[in-house]
C-alpha cells in the first residue's frame, strides 16, 4: 500500500492541526491502522512544504513520481 499525504503538516500556521507532534502521531496512527486493517506493509511519502525551497520541492515531486512508478510496477 502506498500513501502520499502530509498528515496535516501543510495546514496554516495558526492551525493546531499542523503542530509537529500531532502530525507525527497522526502519521504513526494512520500507518498502524492501515497495516492492521489490510495486513500489508504501508509505504509512506510525506513532506512539509514550508521547510523546503522550490528546487527541493521539485526534486521531491520527481522522487514521488519515481516512487509511484516503482510501486505501480509491483502490481500484477
């Protein structure tokens, strides 16, 4: 299973939803729940856009594209 999500990391600065500790806990809980429900490993791609430059963001998108293509290549 492949999940691409920011888990709330890119919400507005005034939003408590994007507090780092909450984002990490939300990510961990989501992964654990998906692994339990589907009995399958979960691969996660996530990012915090405020922490990176435009060139880093583009590199992230290209990396994510590669991850998706490799993941789809594993599906029969």
